[in-house]
C-alpha cells in the first residue's frame, strides 16, 4: 500500500499555511519527506524548535516532516501532533495524519501530478514586458527513477495561446548547457520532460528558464525561471574516513573518559532527509574481558569513551572494536571499520625486590667499590618512568658510608661504598633499601624494601704515622750521629701482632738516617741551611714504616726539619769585578750580603789589606750594607787586584779579592776605550819618504856594480855522464 500525509487540524489562534501533498512511496522507505509545516501570523518571533509526539516521525528545523523508522500503516493511518516553539518559548501546535491510500487513489494522485500546469504570470495592464512578481515553487523530482523516459514533469502554458500559436522552449543547465539534454520541452504543447534518471549526489538542483514565442519568433511572455530540485534517495552507504582507527587511553581510566573520535561520511542528503544522517554503534569488542562493553560510542558524533571500569594494561594491552555507521539515523545502509585502542601504562604497580635479603662481604678501606646489585620486578611498561626504579637507603647508613644508584639498562640498584670501611671500627652494617619509581604512583601502593647485610673484611693495613707530617727544629751544625727527632707509626691492625721497621724513603741531601726499630732520626752528614735542598729554612724527608704482614704494608710519613742558622758564612761583595778611569774616577758602589740570618749579617765592616789601601779607599754606608770603593791615585792602564776583608755583625770575616781594570780615561767607564794611533806631522812624513828614496838609490847602485863584474861562464851542456843519468826510458820492463 502507499500513503499520503494531510494536515487535518490547526489551532484557531494561528493561521497555518496549508501544504497538502499526496506522495507515493513504499511503507518501508524510512527517511521519506511527508510534508512541510509552516505557521504564519502566529508570532513575530521566529520558530526555533519543532517536535513530534510520535517516535516514528521527526520534524526538521524548517518544519519538514520525515519518517524516522520503518513504519507500516494500517486502517485509517496514524495521527500525531507537531509542536513548535518560538524564541520566547511560546508554543504552537498542529495535528498531522498519515493515511493509507489505495492504488487507485495513488494513480489519481499521479494523474493530478501529471496534470500540474505552470502558467506564465500575467502582465499588469499598461505594461508590455514586466518581470513576474511571484516565484514558481520548485519542481521536485526523485533521483534514480526507473522511467520510462522521457517522463513528463510539468506543462508550461501561456494564457495567450488562444490568441496566437505559441512555441515553447527551455534554456539553462541540463537543457542547452552541460549536462545537455537532460530536460526537454515539447515546443507545441509545453510539456517539460526528463530524459534520464537523475543523481542528486551529482547535481541536486537545476535552474532553467522557460520561453514562449509566437510563430514569427517574437516573445509573448517574459522568461519564467524553473527550479528543479532532485530529491534524495538512500542510494549511498556511509563511508568511514579510515579503515582502521587508532586511539589510546590510560589504564584505570574512569567511566566517561574520552578515548578517540571516529568519523564517517554519507553522500546522501542529511538536511532534508535522514538518508545522510549517520548513527554510530559498536558491534563487537575483542577481548571481552573484564567486561564485554568496556567502551561506548556516541550515536551521533562518533566519540568513543570508557563506559566501564577495570582497564588494566598488565592484563589487556589493547582492545579492538568493530564499529558500524548506519544512515537513516541508524536504520539504513551500513558500513564497518575497526578501532584499535591501546591501553597506556600508568604507575599502578610498585617495584618489588627479588630477593628481599642480601648478605655480602666487602674488604675494608676501598671507597667506590661495588658491594651488591639489587634486583626488582615491575610489571609496568619497560623503559618508562613508571618502570624505572629509584633506590633509597632508608636505614643503616647513618655515617654515609654507602651510596646506591640505578643501572638505567637493567633497572638494578648498584650499592657502593662511599668511603673506605674500617674493620677495626665497625665490622658489620645492616642496610634497609626501599624502591620506588621515577613517576609517582597513581594509586596508593606499598613500598617494597630489601635488607642488605654488609660484613667488613679485615685486610693488612699499612702503619700510620702520627702525625702524618712531623716538624722538628735542629741546628745546621748538629754533630754527625746526634739525635734529631723520633718519628714512629702505629699499626691499625690491632687484632694482628705485627712489628714495624723504619727506613728513610727520600733524603735528597743524604743527611739523615733512622733506627729501624725505634724510629729515632739522627744526622749522618753535616747539615747546611744554605744548601739548595733547603727552602725557607725547611728540609723535607720521607720516612717509611713497613709491617711484617702478608703481604707487607708500608706507611709513609713526612718529616720537615727546620734548620736553625749558625754564623758559618762571611759577607760577600757584589760585583767582584770593576772598571774605573785613572783620571777623575767615579766611585764604585758594591752591595754586601751574607747567606746567614740576622744577627749574623749586617751591619758590615770593611778594610783593605795587602797594600790595597795605598791606591784605593773603602767606605761603608750608614746602614752597613753598601760599600763605596774609590781609586785614590792615577794608575797606569792595567788590571789590578784589590784585597777586601769584610766583617759581619758578629765579627766573622771573609777575604774577597776584587778584580779592578784601570783605563786611560776620565770620569765614568763601563769598559776601557780602545787606544788611538798617533797622528804624524808633515815634516816627519817627508823624512820617512826621503829615507825610503835613499834606500832605493843605494839598492840600484849596488845592482849596477854587480853587473859590471866579470863573471866566468860555465858550460851550457851537462857532462855526458850526467846526461845519460837523467834520461828516462819508458819502454823498459
């Protein structure tokens, strides 16, 4: 059977704009538009809300009445009330009845539909070509019609067709512009046809213009706009935007916690019909523990949230949901997708020691030594802050002898000695260690503890000098073999009976020796405070103490000897070599010093001895630290020795021989000037030249005399024997 929707009643105080449509449809076509309710003159405020009191029907915001569910009408149909409210809250109502109709009445309705005629609006008197002042209602054509085609839609007529022959035509989208040829019109009758099924998802509305002209082509009517609205059919399934959605939620999340959002789309109309209205649902959940419905999805938005408590990552790491999206608000075509929800770890499990007790032995005196590795188990996510352990020594470490850190790779606690342990002081430690996580617990949990018993092992410790650095004073002229000091050590190993022997470890000058049994230090050579080995009057030496343990252990002590000064050094001048002029010489200033300490130093005294006082004079300044030496007579250029005897404040004297170079100069001299050659006068030069000339003349005369002498000539050839003796034969063997 088919049905029709009619408004049968309306309130007396409000004028309802009646819209009576007779629509043919199958009873199971949910989402079908039945009617459009509009109220006029009810209020000056806009109606903002509609509601139907029958769950099988729904009213959109524009007053369109839709079927919500599959509905089979029987008998007289169904009557329900539609309420409307304006923005002030005032309510208006109308009754709507959906009645069944017989096939005959449906055919009549179709005939009435086919007989629908659109008339060109009449022009006002006195105007030839005036635009119409009213709007032609849209022509609604369902998409995906079966035909047969072409199919009549509406007849266009002009009221001037009685006076003249009219030729009709249409222009616009779907007629003479792409897509061409979808709509045609019979030129003579004005019947407008559709030539093929329409697709709302391709084009949902066509705008055309109908034209009426006379036989000679002269327009007789103003073009009339025709709007063809393609009504939707539910011919598209919803489509999820992803085949697989991924989301996450913290374990232990409370009901109502948002997890993720999924989205599906539908190409059908979701404004005028329910064909594109999508409803979401969860078809299946895997696994189903601890509850088969741990999650819910918002029917309209696709928002997934937690609905039950008990999410535990350590039990179930993830859930897979099978989702469904159904159009017609859940009653139409469906599609499915999957959602994988990862359960994110939180710190809801405390680390637990395994084992809980440890016993370990550690040698004494070893700082930084690894004592024990402690292990814990934690079922939270590995390598996260909820899994990473933090270890703390809560008791037994009052002296700060131990530290504990975390191995980032294994999550073990590494217990080490912070400083050396002493068996003789304390032979055992009992430590209590607690383990937590880097991330705080999200729930109240019991903290696990472990007990570590550390037994200190006794080892042979080196003897210890007391004090480790010993100072002593001794005169630098201490006799050889005399005791200087005593320096001994104690053996920390009180539980062992050991003897200690001493020896010198480092003695740069070789001045000291120590008794091997009692530690008495004596001088084996003469000490000298002024030696290069002594700095600031202090001489350092290293003393060793060796026990007889297995293996032997050696302790080290430092002996600092402060050497007391004795007057064993005389004064010395600086410089020891001087240069002076023999004419009007500049006095030479010499600085006097003494390696000894006061009072064995200044003020100094000086005297010249061995005849030096005949040519030189020496005078000390008022402080007795500077000597002025002056040449008293002009000596010839030469190097002289000046004998100077100096006395310190304790009358200890020392003779110094100064080297004095006397130059032929006047005043100040740093070194003797070079001697110049004497300049010869002209007469002397002439005399020299004359002597040379006379010598040459004498030599010439002597040569002439020799040549005049009669000389006996010797034979030019050698004797025969000599000739033979001087001949060489090269071919001799």
